[in-house]
C-alpha cells in the first residue's frame, strides 16, 4: 500500500466499494490505472460489481493490499462509475495496466484466459468525479 496516497490512481491496489440496492457496500480489490482525470479498472462483464454499478454509479475507493486488507486510517474517495466496453477504451486500459503491473498483469490475463476457456468478456469501469471523503462519510 502507498503510505499516504493523495489520489487513488497512485495506489497499487484499491478496495472498490459498489453498493447493493439496499445501500450495503460490497468492497472488491481491483487493479487500476490513472488515465488523465479518470481511473480505469478492468473486470469481467458479468461480475456483481458491474451489475451494482449499472444500478448505482456511486462508488468509493480505499487503498488496499493485493489481498484486500485496508488500513483503518486509509483515505476514502468517492467517484462516479460508468461502464465502457469500446475497443479504444479496452485497448488503452490494457496498455496502461501492462505498463503499470508488467509481468503480473500478463500472468493474470493469461490465467484468466485459461480458466475462462476464452469466454471472459472484458469490461472497463471508468471512474470520474473523484473526490476525497471525510472519514465519517466512508462506507466501510
């Protein structure tokens, strides 16, 4: 984890909290890259987080470890999510993730192709309007 990141794009991993219809937060550790004012995240098309974002685009992010551990004093940011499955966005996201994570990203995508038997539909979550939250406003 970055000691005191000023923006979630500086983190190696974040816990992305999406929200159920009843308002309960569901955090998921994700890989991410900054692209201008946006953050790009790759995921599978049928995941729960994609379904929840389609119902409620408001999300929260906190720096985390690869395994999802979040420090109690970690900052929280709010953001607005949208799904973008366009070829240029997928290409840009993959290029930036390969640059940031190197062999780790290559290994993950290879494993996904093997275990999904090529049936994985890649979906990009684009985050904008990223703002720090006061600790009392956090969903965790």
